[in-house]
């Protein structure tokens, strides 16, 4: 396991519950009862003094854990079906999430599929989109967003990771967007219209009550 992947390996799967856990949430050593998200092999939680706490494979393995954050990102995107993007109002909705597939000559980390289009999601952990890849994305006119996971907070939990990926926009960069072809499902217009109707109705009710009162008072006077 190389230095980068090792220090980043703070997430694992709880063997008994299947939940994603952070190294800070588990017992030290083999008692953590965790397996690797990438290869499924057993892990131990290294929680010593000298190094940042992390997970390490118990038996020697070729697995370098480099796609763990990609796998977590996919899981989070599948569970949410919407995310905030810097160039979109509200949340961008999608129906399907595809991982690691080939699109023409591009191999994006994740593809979000809507009823009308696709958005390529690149998860940058140790490497960012190359000039060559960007040229291909622009050449094919794909919508593409790069998510910067290279400098996550030291003790970033799964929930915080989810917040960064779904709710925040500061770690996302729209590297290409083809424009109007994508229809973001927005219902805010409809909501405002309904609120407007309710407001009219309420003021009408209020007005007629007031009118009745005045009318009754006038009648009582007579
Ligand atoms: Zn592994």
C-alpha cells in the first residue's frame, strides 16, 4: 500500500452490519471486525501514537485501497439521487448511477443519468482530470464535474463525506457543461404558484369574514 492510499484509508465496512465506518468509530486492532471496501479482505484498525489512525489489511495483499473513496462516492450518489452543483439552482436530480464504464474513449469514474442526459463525475483523490481527458470531454460535449477529494478534513466521517459530495459545492468544479439540453427537475415554480393561490384564498376568507362582521354589526344597530 503506498503512502497516499494508506493515509487515506480511514473507511471500512463493518463485517456484521455492512455499514461504512470511520476508523475513529471502531475498536483497535483486529477487534474492529472490519473488511476492506475495495477487496473484501479483513482489516485491522491501526490506532497508535505515531501515525494517523488508519485501516491496514491483516494479510499481505495487492490491494492498495485507491478506489475506496470512489466506491464510497458511488454508494452516496446511489443513496441520494440528487446533488448540489455549482452551476445549478437547487439540487440536480438524476435517476441512475453508473460506475466505471467506457463512454466513447473516455472512462469516467461515475456517470449520473437523467431522463434527458448524462453528467460525468470525476473523483479526484490523487490525480485530477488531465488535459487530454478534458479535451475529449469537451470534444464530445459531455457535462462533467470534478469533485476534489484530495484534501478531505483529517477526521472526515462518512456523514461528512456525504455532505461534501451531496450538499456542498466548494469541492466541485464544473469542467464542461453543454447548456440547455439538460433539464433540471425544478418544482420551485409550481410551489410558489400554489403558495400564491393559498395566499389569495386566505385573504379572500379574511375579507369575507370582516365583511360579514360589519354587515352583522350594521344589522344589530338597526
Ligand atoms: Zn483491500
